[in-house]
C-alpha cells in the first residue's frame, strides 16, 4: 500500500466538488468520512478533522515502541 511505501500513517483526501463539506481520512485499516457540521459561523469541516488527527497522533505518540 502507498501508505507503507511513503511511511505515512494517514492521508487526508478530498474531492474538488465537495472539499468544503467532506474529507476522507485513509489509514492502513480504515477509511473515515468526515463531514461538516452547522455552526453559527457556517459550515466547518476542519474542526472535526483536526480533532481526529490530534486524537490519532496522540495515541500513536504514546506507543512505547516508537
């Protein structure tokens, strides 16, 4: 898989047509669809994306065999 070839743990992908509304996070084990949610400031897809990446990176950084 390309993730292993480039030594990556996840890739964030989007399509031009829906890039403001949804993104897909691809890992070795799964594909996670992240959609925007409604707020007073408008539709924001970045906030749930950032939360997911921080959560996953924190879990990875805690692994003892890094």
